[in-house]
């Protein structure tokens, strides 16, 4: 990808039909349009990509940035000053949609003052037909709308907008297409997300994701290995393998391969120090995977295992395909195999029909598992999901009370669990200068906990040994070991 001379591509010919060559052609064409516009206004054009939602979206945004920089735009962190503003949207909760509409209204006023401005919308929210209709009707100043399935066509869609002078909408209902070897601009030089699969087949009754991300499709393992080898050659020491349910990786490949087998292949890559992954579905977490984690030298001692509820009855209504007992058995197995594993989770409070007894089951599982941390959510009715049509929606005041009680329990246990490493030395990947004190560096242990310790910027991207002096709840204060 980096060796392509885009200026040498013959734009007098028709665009190729094969990918990624077709997108290289459109990158070259977009470069021409951006250059002409920059000359016209006497300065470089700028862009700002704003990401809502999960790490899959964050990884997609790196691809958007990669294309925009290649075609000649310069990054501008302030969207109010940018010539091309893109919102990479999330739609897991309806208030996320409302935030986008609110910010769009403000952008409309900015665009009136800047005739060169483009506004683009992409991501999960755009896969909802009602959203696109609303934007067409109420936000006609938007230039570009595309979804989750055709992000690889970004350069082509930009060219279409330059040539058409109208709103460009390109939404696919679903796809089985995966295009490799396209541009990407990483946020961090030393770590990177790597998509190993796209979509989801689980259809949890509260979740919109399968409807907007499509069916599961796994990348070819050779393409994943090649990407990671390239990242390592470029200075990456840690990768985060990404998928809606990484545990079901490989089921739709021509030559099926399990996630555990993929991990074993990635482990062989020389120079790669750490492997993380998310998200794991409890119903698919195999004994084979647990065994691989137990014997790995590179897989981090952290597993994010969303439980969502401790009530088997509610789990059935959620269509999660496991019981409380099954989940606890999985936890027992992983703790037995990897005693120092850090476990984190997601919990939803107030799912339709949840009783106080069901909620007590959730508190019970929190007390039994003793999570290092938990992301706790109040159930959000999501139009288009089976749960939204369920009766027995729990009253807001009841949900708020349960949420507060759960949060108190989670925080108390987390503080106790996270403090057990005080007085030990740990390997820490240094990630940044501390936000609050420039004399301190901030790094992350294998178990995902943060550590702050005296140091300097030259350490960023390196794995150093740190003595953990004092636990501060969800992070540590430490000192560098000589």
C-alpha cells in the first residue's frame, strides 16, 4: 500500500473493477480534486473525524483518516474549523442518535459560512433506514452518508460528491465482502486494533448490532497475520484483536479455523509482545481457548466477559444462550487455568421483566466473580429490537435504585480486587505522558490496569518494569525499577 505512486495512476482510463485497485484509482482522483480546491482557496483543506461508540468504530475511523490524509486533507482537531467533518456514528443507545442530531444542527450553521465544507456521516446509525430518511428531510446540507459495510469505498464516495454537487447516499443492507490493503492512519505508534471479523450472528434481544453490522464474516487468517507482521515492522508491540464475538471466529471460512488456533499463529510473530482481544461471548468460550491462554507468553492476563445479567431467566429473555451456572463454570475454568487473570464485564440493569429477585441474582454473580471492573448500563429501549416490544418495562425509579446499588457493589469489590498487586513489580507498556502531571508517565499492565510513575517521553511505546507502591482504587502509583 505504501509503495503505490498515486500520481502515476492514469485517470483518463476507466476505474478498475477489482478491489483494492479500484479504490487506489479513486484515491488518485480525489487527490486531484482536493489539490484543485486547495489552490482555489489558497490553503490546505482540513478534516476532523469524530468517533462515537466502540473500538470497532475507532478502528474504522483510523481507515477514514488514512484515506483523508492520502488525498491531501490535513487533520484539524477542532471540528468548527475543519473543511470536512465526519461523524462515525454509534446506535447502540438511542441517546447516541440524539447527540448526533444535536451536533449536526450546529454544523449546519457553520457550513453556511464555509461554502467549501463537506459533512459526512457513516457508521452504525446510518444503517437504520429511518435515520437516513430523517437526515434527507431535516439535514439537507449533509454531503455524504454511508454505512458499516462499504467503508472501503470512502475515496470513491468522496469523488462522487466532488463530481455530483449533491448529497451522496450509499447504504448497503448487508455484505460478505472484505477488502484488504487499504490505507489506515494509526492513533498510536506502538499499539493497534486489528479487525479479525465483522458482524454478529447472536441477536441478543436488546441489541441492534446484528441489524446494522450484518452477519458474521471472518477475515482470512493469512491476511490477519500479514497485517500484524506489517504493524510489528512499523513499531507496534501490542495488538487488540477486534470482533463483536471473537470466540466464534473462523466458522464461515472455507477452511475453518478456531479463534484459539488463530491466537497460536499470531503468538509466533516475532517482535509482537502483547495480544489482547475483545469481545468474548461466554457461550462460545471454549476449553481450547482457555488452554491456549494458560500457556501463552503473549496473551494479556485480561478477559472481558460480558455477563449482562446474573439471572438465568433474564438471560433467556435476552437470548444470551447461557445460564448463570454455565457462566460461573466458565469463570471457574479460566481462573483455574490462569490464576492471575483480570476479569471485566458488562451488566445491564432494568431489562424488561427484571424483578428484585433477578436483580439479586446479578448482585450475587458480582460477589462470586469479583470483577476487576464492570461497565454497568441502564437498559435502553432500542427501537427495532425484540426487547423494545416486550411488556413489563421496569419503572425508571426502580431501575435507578438498582443501578446505584449495583454500582456501589461493583466499585467496592473492584477497589479490593485491584489492590492485590500493591508491593509487586509488573511489566508496563508506557502509553503517554500523564494527563494531570507532566512529570509522570502513564502505562498499562498486562491485566489492563493503569500505572502512573515518574519518567519521560522517551519511554512511550516501551515495556518497562515498575514497582507498584500504592493502589489508588482503579490505578496504581509506582516507580521505575532500575
